């Protein structure tokens, strides 16, 4: 959450798009382990750039999916439940889900999947119908598709 907040502040001071590109580029170059690995050698090698930057991207996806207002409701519930206590990724996900009455179980895959997915797209515009079509596909190390919220036209 701290990295997400720092990224939002840095984006407000400059460019959100440029900040996101910088952060995601660093993710591609860093270690490719999950946010919540099944095991680790020592606790001091657990907290890497992957954990912090990838974690911030997952938090950003919650905000995209739930809207700024829904995200705020989730944050309020999260702090009401957990302020001053140790928490898990699942505690955060549960607060977001409960505050917005949505099922976010599929987001658990983000916590256990190593690497970052590759998303490809194709698009077309039908002039006669005035319809734009966007098709996205993904590949990742997950056995199931990862939920990737996409905002268009902001």
C-alpha cells in the first residue's frame, strides 16, 4: 500500500502514465517470484522490488475495477478492521470485496503467480456501424486466466 500511495503522489506531481511505465519496466527486469511465495530462504530476501511494485499494481487493479469511490469504501473498511495490526494480502482483498459486495477470490491468483502476464490486443473499427472492437488475450505462468481490469477512454 505504501508503494501504491507513493506512486500515486509521484504521478500527481508529474505524469501518472510515465510513472507507471517506469515501475512496470522495473518489474520486468526484477525477480520473477509471486507477491506471496510458497516458501522463502530467509525473511530478509522476501521483501523485494517484486513484492512492493507488483503489489502496488494489484492494488491499482482493485481501484480500476471498483472505481475510486469503491476503492475508498474498501480502504475505509480495511482500516476499520486492521488499523495497527499485522495483515495479509487476503485481509486486504476481503475488505475490498466486502465493502463493495463483490467476489474478488480470483484476484488471489495474482498473489501466487510468478512473473507478469503478457497482454496482446487487436482492434478494429466498423465505419458503417460506428463500432470499435477491442480484443485482449493474455499469457502467464498461471494455470487460470488472471483478472486484469482495463479502463478505456480515460
